């Protein structure tokens, strides 16, 4: 994409205010702060102590939450605590206000009246309500402000859930909506779905119905809560928390409140009779067992065991999460049409439960499509991004054979088996093959297919999240082997290297492929981006291949593989064209080392980066330690040891960053590396960065021939700190051996402090220690254990 066609920017939002410092408000404030937006967090004035202590406590609490709302704990200090008595003046220079107080219409309306006079003439006001009418809320604002008001519904937890529902009122200005959408997509990193102003909008309307349907059928087919969770989790492409564990995490009181909102606000819904908490759910709430926050709900932990409520016994029993053999076999079938056919035909209660739950979800989604969403795509994305399903309800139905499923649903409605006898809308059975096709996705309200949004912000997503059957231009292959593909997208002269291995691990084909691709790029292209078509960036070296060489005693071959790894990192670092790594998800071991040697890394916020080799009894030997030693020497030539102190623990303890910001703190990303909030924009930004480097006359760094090192004194100092760990039984002798070798490599070996060495010296040290460790029984046991269990072995 050329600069001329570069997408228009979103709103320029310098400062925001979040009203309400509860669970959602505080975490929305945290995520806006992650995104570099100065944020004021308001709450009621406290009756005792500092007036803003409610907001202050909420900010302090952010550091304790898991998963962490802040991408860097230090950001908590940037959130400004405030209260409605003393601090309304803050609002005069705020560009965006997000209200996130309790779901009480009267409270919200009172608050809007209170703040209206303090806002600037351009401030945008939004409510994070999960289901109240946005049009009704707008009425509390002065008329001249109503065109700047809409709903902005984040899903919990706001940092990690991709979905934000944007809900315009009848009067919301289109420019306000477009600007807000661009801001939410690029700056905040979200997937935006435009929802109609109906109770619970799209995500919770369909998602909560799906849970209610599962609860109703749990009863009908007399299944255990743990059995239902075994059926409705990863086996269906949904999160591990499935149905009842999700309810425990959300909070059973919150769940009951959402169900009551549906009952109160949807009196004419044909499924209205099911909008009530089942007896056993209400029973738990009455006992104060509200789920995870009270230590128990449907599940609780007893010692190390997880026990589950047994309704018949009115007591807890050990949880046995597994489907019957017959249903497990059906769920393993790859072809969706065959899978659904077998589920419907089976007499196993678990299969009947699954068919009934899907049937009622499809029925409900189709019946309400015209009212709640512009297109079927909006429903599918809302459920995928807000509930973590791999496929939305319409995609699942279409994949399983649209007309056949529709016929079965109609049969069940006629036979009185469906939860409601409401008819399927006529469009369902008009001979269509589904709702997603080459012309876009079906809009029931417009009775037409509509393409994806033409909003300019989506030009930045070269490979957006595809809806069922959607294909994007996969570019032109320049060269490929069994390990990598070098390709171009458009005619900008920027090559893209993508790996072909499982989890994008690194083997000889990948190593040779990268080196060859870089040589070709130097001849034909102006820059290269290393980008994977899916997460992770790379899980590191192919341990299976490495262990095979060690078991067969082929140590020369093993050493050759390590040397080839280093050659690849050096080829990336010293390429005559800029090599930019575009990282999202895991970048472990060799993956981390490749990005360290790139001219620049562009990392998605959710990047989990680490030199993890110590965990399998090795040390980083793809140039990672050599690169850290060079960076330490550059940062402090007089005393590199000061800099090495910061990174030694990171490597010796195999630390992994919990965000791209944390990777900068750990020294695994550089200050000059770029962080992108929307992972779907990663390739676009990486290409822009690569192009800018190329256009500025990029030259690779000159070989470092005089690197000052910390020497034997540095290694001895590190060893002294390790002695305390061993004495306290925090580290095994093998852990100490690995850490000592890491220290020796970082400090440049057994030479005097302040000596200078060249790059090859440091690389040779890496290789020596790596191969010596690999020959030990304990390291080989660690590698084998990690490969078979996925967990580290402490030996």
C-alpha cells in the first residue's frame, strides 16, 4: 500500500475519562492507559479518608488482578484518580467519556445530567452498558450533545476480549461513529461490531441465550454440570471454561442479573418463558455460593481436587469431565454435516443434548437476526470475539449444511421438540446454501447480502479475521522450500517470509530457507518482513529433531545445527536489506532470537516473548546471549555488567513477557521496536516500517570487533548470587550449572574484566556451552519430559 492511499486516522483522543471505578470501569481505564491515552478514573466521593479513595483503591487493585489488565504495572501511576465532588473540572479537556457505572438507568441518567455542563463542545460521550437502551440514555443529555453519544460495550476482561459493540442512537453523528470505530480498532486494538439498540445487543443476547439453552437441556437430559462442560468446551471449538465454569467465573449473581434483564426487557420474545434462573442456580445464589469470587459455585476446590455440584445428591462429588465414548467419536468427525447427522440420529442423551442446544441456538439466532444486527457476520463475529468460539452460530450452521439443518429444525418445531414453536423466518428456507458468500453476509432487515465494512481503517488489515469461506489474496511466491515461503503482496518490493512448520518451530529447512530467502531479497527486493499467517510467531527450535540427534550420539550433526542457527541469526542481522520481524503470540527461544537480530521488531501488544531454553536444560545459542552481551556493552561500555544484571535473571529463569511492553522491560525488545495494539494490523505496520527503513538508505550494523565484556569477575559475581538460591533449595545443581554457563557466555568467558572480544568469540562460547549441556543426561531428560508433557522438569 502506498502512502497516498494510507487510511484516514481515527479520532485524535489525547485524554479520556472513565466514570465508575468498578470491575469494568477500572479495567477499561487500564486498557486506555495501555494504549497511551491519558485517563481520569472517576467514582463517588469517599465518606472517609481521601475524597478519591474509591478510585485510588481500584487503581491499586489493578496490579493484583490476573490476567493483568495493565500491560506494564508501572502504567498504574498514569491513571488519574478523581471523584464527582471535586474533580469535574478534569472533564473540560477530555475528548472521550466512557460511563461504566452499575446497570441502573436512573443512576446513569442522574450522572449524565451532572457532567453535561462540564464537557467541551466536541467531547464524545459513550456508555459501556451491557444491555440498557442507548436511545433512552441519550435523552438525559442536552439536545446539542446527543449527536455525540453512543454505546461502547467492552467485553470482560477489556484488555483481552477482542469484541467491542458500538451502538449508535437514532441521532448519533456518522462522523462520530466512524472516528470512534477507527480509534477502537487501531489505537485500542479491538474488533468492532455495530449493534442495534436492542436489549443485551448482539453478543450477550445470543451468548446468554446459548447458556440458558444449555442449562435448560442439562435438566431435560439429566446430565451432570461437568459432563455438559466436557461437551461444550474445546470439543466444540469453545473455551475451556465451557458453560458452568464460565458462569462461575462471571459470577452466578451477575449471570442471574443478566437473565433477569432479558426477562424484564424482552416480554414479547417467543422464548421468554426460559428467561429465568434455573432452580439450582438460584439455590446456589441464595446460599452465597456465587462462583469463583466466593470460592465456589457449580465447582469448588477441595484441597487439590476440583469437585462439582451433584443436584440429585445435593452435594459435591469429584469432577469427571469427559463425554461418552459414542459422543467423543462423533465429535472427532471432521465433516460438520456428518457430525450433525450423527448427533441428531444418536439415542445417547449427550448427543441429544448437543443437537437440541444447537437447534435452539440456530432457531433463536435466525428468528432475531433482523432485529438485533445488520448482518449475520455481525452475529458470528460478536460471538467469536466476545465468547471465544472458533465459529459463530451461523457459520456452524452453514458448515453443517444449511438446508438440511433448517429441515431438521422445522421438523422439531412441528413435533414440539424445540424450545419455542415460533416459525423459522421465510428467508432461511429460500433455497440458500447459507448466509455467508462471495457477495458478503446476509442482512435479514435489508433482504440482501452486504460486503464487509468499507471504513478506511480496515485497509490496514491485510488479512482480517476471515468469516466462513472467506479467502484473501495470498500474494505471489518468490521462492519456497519445505521450511519457509518467501512471497510478496502487491508491488511494493517488500518480501514476506512465513514458516511452514507446526507451531512455526525452527528446523534445518527453516534455517536454510531463511538464509536463502535473505540472499534472494538482497538481489531482488528492498526489504523483508518475517510474519506468520497465524499465531504463534515461533515456538522455538524443533526439539524432536534435536533430541533425535542427541539420542543417536550424532554430536557433530547437533553442533552443525547450532552453528546453522547462529548463521541464520547473523544473516538476519547483517542482511543488506532491512529485515523486520512481525511478532504476535509466542516468540520463544529461536523465535525470540530471530526478532532480536532483526533491524526492527513490530510486536502485537499480546506478544509473549522469552529465551526459554533454560527450562529444557539448555541456554540460548541462536545468538541470543551474544546479542544481549553486545547491547550491554553499547549501553554501558565502561561497565557492561550493570546492564547484564538486568537480563541475566530473565534468561536464567526462562522468563516470558506477559505483553510487548514487558518484553521491553525484560530487555528482549528494544525501545525503538514498535508495539501494535490490533494484531490484524501487524503485517501492514511491519511493511510500513520495513519500507521506511529501506527508503532511508538502510545499512546493516558493522560487525562488532571490540566488545567490552564483564569477564571472569562478572561471572563470579553472578555465581555468588546463585549460591544463595542453591542453599535455599530454590535451584537444583543442574539449574546452577545452566545459569553459570549463561553467566559465562554473557560475561565473555574466562578473561579479564574490561577485555574486548569480537562477535565470533561470543558465538563460539554459546555453542560450546550449548553442546556440553546437551550431552548431559539431565538435559536430555528435561527435553524428553517437556516434549511428552508440555511442562518443564526440575531435576
